[in-house]
């Protein structure tokens, strides 16, 4: 595509390293994008490149997915069937822990929840930040501009948006739901009635990113 630059994972990681070096305190990179875009995969890839280049664990991933409300909480609120929509996450808790990561001197442990796709529940303290100076936080709703989520963006030193064609998302999410235990019919219904609606919402936040990436060949393209 005209005006776009192809870049490797290593080059993207080097960009993050340069920015982080000129920054005082912990550097927070956010990766937003629709469900199934490949955010978690990209975040892990950048983390691994950073740690490899540094020869030490300087970076780790802080998934927004760790702030999924528990199934018991969703059931009590009568919104279990809407799991994955913005109001099924603890957005305030997410913002508060991003702040804590910023305000805590590296070396002091900060536990961060992850999300387990086998048991479909958040896992408290699934990852623990200590000496890490780079945090890669990733999820659907980082750039949402509504009362619950708008406080996320100011916590990010840089925000990327990972874009992906709709048919690819559909295919990936179908596979993910079937792998997660749904029948093909239930998976199709979840994609149509939930994931794709969330994707449309997330797509409206793309303009709030500093950088828009798309997968291209073995690397990514910066638009
Ligand atoms: N760059 C990529 N190339 C091919 N497949 C990918 C790529 N990134 C992610 N995937 C696949 O797409 C699916 C969704 O990726 P994931 O990182 O979990 O997305 P997200 O975190 O945005 O929901 C996974 O099955 C993953 O293996
Ligand atoms: Mg993910």
C-alpha cells in the first residue's frame, strides 16, 4: 500500500526500546485492536525481542483481559451472555493497576491478573512485574473514549492499533471459540452477535492510536 512501511518484530521492538530509553520511569506501550487481531501474539513477540536484545527480563505483558469480571460476578449482574463487551470488564481496576505500575519503582513486585482461556476466568497475579522497565498492555478497549475507559489512554506512553481484515478475525474467533469448548453453531453465534459488534466499536477508536499496524508477510506494516 502507498505510504506504508514494512517492519519486522525486531524493528518494532527496537522502536519501543529507543522510546523507553529516553523516558524516565516505566514505559507503558498499549496495543489495541479488535478481538482476534493478534494483539496478544504481537505483545508477546515484542516482549521476547526486547528481552532477547537486552539479555534480561526488561519487559512483560499486562493483558487487559486479566480484568474480565469473574463468571460469578457476570452471572450475578445478569450479563454473563455479554461477556467480552466493555461493561464486562473492571475498567477502573485496570486503570488503577496501570497507575500502580507507573508509580512503583522497578524492583518492588506488582502482581497483574491474566486470563485463562481454558477455565474462562481471570487469574489473580498471573504475572508479576518487578525489575521490568517496559510494560506492554494489550486489549480491545484501551482507546475507548467513554467514561469508564477514557482514563486508560493518558496512562500510555505510546499506543498502537493492530488492524486486521474482518474475514480473518471471523475465522480466528470461530476457531478460538471451538477450541474453548463451544459447538460450531454456538461459536458462530458468539462471533456474529458479540465479537463482531465489539469489533465495530473498537474500530471506531483507531484514530486515537499513535501508530496503526497491519500484518504483512512475516512482519507488520505501519500505515
Ligand atoms: N501475525 C499472525 N499471523 C498469523 N496468525 C496470527 C498472527 N497473530 C495472531 N495470530 C493468530 O490469531 C489468533 C488470535 O490471536 P491473538 O493474539 O490471540 O489475538 P487477540 O489477542 O488480538 O485477540 C491466534 O490463533 C493466533 O495464533
Ligand atoms: Mg488477546
